C-alpha cells in the first residue's frame, strides 16, 4: 500500500511516517508539507529510501488531487483550518482520509463520502482517538452506561519539571493556549453544565485524581463530553460525564490570575508598536522557554472511567494508559499517541479491514481488539480493570 502524509514534517507527521516505514505492508510513503527540512531528523533512526518528500500548498485543492492520485490512503496532520480542503480533494479523487482533528465540522460530508465510496475518519489520534475506541468497547460491554469520565494529558517527567508551569511542549504552544480558552460541557447529577473557557481553571471546577506510579494529577474541564455521549447514544442514561485535561498540580493556580489579568486576550495592547496582543506575546515569548532537552521525557497519561450495568449488575470499567518518550529515536510520547493511531487506522482502511464508507468514528468503526493489539506492538498498552459495585 502507498500512503500520503500531509503535514508530514511536523512532530506528529514525522511519527506517523516512522511508523509507516516500519510497517511491512506499506511499500511507499509520500511526505508532503509546506517545507520538508524536518524530514532529515528521521534519517538517523529509520531508512528513508521508501519516503518521497514533496513541498505543497495544502490550500490548493488541485495540488492535493494530484498527490491523492498516487496513493491508497491519506493521513491528514495539517491544521484543522485545512480539513475542508483535504476532504474536498478526497471526494474528488475517491481516496480515503484519516485525520486527528475533531469531526464537528465535517459530519455533513457523510452522504457525499458514501456517494464517493470513501472513508473519512476524523478524531483518530490520542484525544480524541484512542479514548473513543475505548468508549466503543465500553458501549459493547455495558447494558447501560451511567458514568463516563475521561482524563488525558501530556506533561514532563518529574525531573524535567524545571519551570513554574511544570510543563513543556510536546505539541504546539498555540494548541495549549487555545485549550486554555476552550468551552466545556459536562453532566452532573443528570443535568448538563456548560463551562466557559474563562472559568475552566476556577477552584470549584478543578479536581485531582490519583494515577498509579505518578501520584496526584490535576484535572481541568476541557471538551464537550455531551457531544460524545450523544454520538455514543447514551446521553439519556448518563448521570455524570466529563472530559478533563491532566497536568501536574499547580497548573490552574498559575492560570487563574493570568486569565483574570487578560493574558489570553487577543485585543492589541495600546501603546505598543504594531498589533501586539497579550495572547500573541504569550505565544511568542514563552514557546522557546518551554522546550524539552534531548535527554528529557514527556509523558502521556490517559484514564477512562465507566460505570453502569453490565450483565445485569452494577459495574465499573477503568482503563489506564501511559506513554513515555523514546529517547533513542527522540519521538515524543504525545506524538506517538497521535501518530501511531492515525497510521494504524490508515493501514486498516487501505488493507480493507475497515470497509464502511462515509464520515466514520473511531467509536464504532475501528475494531477494538485489532487496534489495541497493534498499539501494544508499538509499546502502547491499555490496561482494563472490571469490578462489580454490588
């Protein structure tokens, strides 16, 4: 099979390429990006003889079409602003696409994708992605689900925590700042609660969890949990659900005053040369200060808790996962958590293991057993614990 990676020179794209090159059923990989200088970083750890690198303008549909005609499947690692263009090219060429962005804005392409005979698989990374495959498995195991709480986050290992945030960058700093302003929806005591991005770090909305081997982690509301219970078809039985970002304790205590003082405002500050907002300043000033050293590991931690009725009895299902950076290859834990699932799903589609057409979801359309076995082959193990609550 031949697979195209759009945005292949970004951190996550490079990780997907490294996985594709190591996969025996992949005979060729196309790496397309606005610039290709990042690709040489992989040459130290993998053979790039099967990788063709190309410079593209991803906003140009015709350029994408010409690339799609050379491959069996596309992995889209581009910014979400380009998702519509990527999907437009897929519909015109009849080539399926996997991406890692939220699928809110392309759900209306389902009929067109079915008519074109293609699969569009959004939300196929870490979070969303791995967590949604787990949601689907919980849905199969439970007769009725009452509680879904999903936690995921990236953070430095303890000995790399050398700044006041106790945080470093394993993905884009702009993505981190944007997530600090993201609205959320959750359910408590059967009632939907809407939380604005301005409120998410308030003391009464933040709680702590215990994760084996790491201790206490801070959980911050971040995401629309109700969207996913609707997609799962269980909102009517849900009494509690939430989606939370995980950080080392102290993260919210720093962000509360910064947000109150307007440091995430995108309104330009009067008296400065040019159009400089506090947000743009934070973006440009802090990004270089929050980089990992070559000998430091990032961690990805995921915890999902489901409660309900299984086999007629009250049951709790808990899943745990932790990923560490590979210092030998330099691949970050976060990029493995995003790049490996996208690579696995793209290969499943190209190999005919996923045959449904339309805009699909990892919840129902990625086979859990095969997917988790392939993650385990790549060193990512999901632990499941089932316990009766009688």
